[in-house]
């Protein structure tokens, strides 16, 4: 990838064409990382303001953001407090699986109540976060849908009593 003429950027900050991070995903150069950090601070920040902060034109920022979106490297979304939009119950559910994890993980990702699915090492094979309208809804999702999946051996639920912190500001480190 060629530099877009960033002021003060040296040639070693350019992204090599076949550079890879751990896990096989493309490496990001320092300017793309800075753009991501700008958007993590404010997802509605104008491209012109981002460009000024990172040393690119508005058009160049727009192109980079679109490329990051197209590659699935980031999303720009509105994050809500579930309680304020009618979802009164959240829980983390640890799941133990017999056999292959991927079919169970795929089935979980298809459930609208499931916010994320993580394959883990430790006491559980999978951890899923669930957002539900109320306790009855949570019970239905866990008992009737998750435990009914082929391969699910057991579940353990950790019901959220109060959400103290939820942030997506970890930057790009």
C-alpha cells in the first residue's frame, strides 16, 4: 500500500503489501490506527477533523475508513445502555460442549439475544453474553434454546445485577 502523503511520516511507517499481524489479519499502519482511535473517541467525528488530526485529506480519510469497514477490521455503531431501551436482563453464560465447538458457536451467533460468543480455554468451552427483556425471556433463551442445542452439555449463568462499566475505548495498542 502506498503512502497517501502523510506529513512527517517516514517510509518505515508504511504498511508493507503483505504485512500480517498475528492471526493472519493485515497489519495496520500508524495512520490507520490513529483514524481508528479518533473514531473510538467519537464515531460521528467528521472526516475533515480526523484528517486534520492524522495529517490526511478528508477524501483520504474517507477512503481509509471505507477500506477498514469493507475489510471487517472495524464497525461504526451506536452503543446503548440496554436498560434504557427496554432490555432489563443481561447475563454471561458459560457453556460446556461435547464434541466440536464450531457448530454450537455458529448456532449461538444466529440468536438475536446473543451479543457475543467467545471460544475459551478453562472451565467453559464458550462464553456468551445475552441481552433479554426480562427474566422470563432469559429463562426461555437459556433453557429452551441454548440447552437444546446438540452438543451442549451444561451451562452456568452469571446474571448481571448492575452494569458499572462498558467501554470500547481500548484504542489500537
